[in-house]
C-alpha cells in the first residue's frame, strides 16, 4: 500500500485534468511491446491519451532516466532504459 501511494499520486495536467495513468503503466507499454522503441502516438494509443497529453509524460520519464529518446526526423522515438526496467521490477 505504501509503495503504491509513493508511486501513484494524482498530479494535475495542463488544462486542469488529473493524470489517470501512473508512470508504471506507461513504462509497461514499452516492456510489453515487441518493438524496442515506440513513437509517441503508439504510446498514446496504448494508454488512451492524445499525443499532446502523452508527450509531457514521456519527457518527464526521460528526464528521470526511465526512458531514452531520439528524434527520427521530426518525430521522437522512446525506449525503456535499464533504470526504467529496475523501476518496474521494484514496483512488482
């Protein structure tokens, strides 16, 4: 219970909406994907968010070292880091 409380806390997104998907759910999209890297839109589709709602979450996860990113043309691709895998393993 304590771990869940520490990992999932409601944050307010732009526009005043509360986040409804926790970080672990986003990271699991990468771990469960057959592709090693995903585009923002692929993650957005998997979690039921818009691209605009997903992008800040992915950036935050990258800033925390849980995802890495690289642009493919103008579009960023994202992938799970070793730290992201450890984060998921600790929560399970």
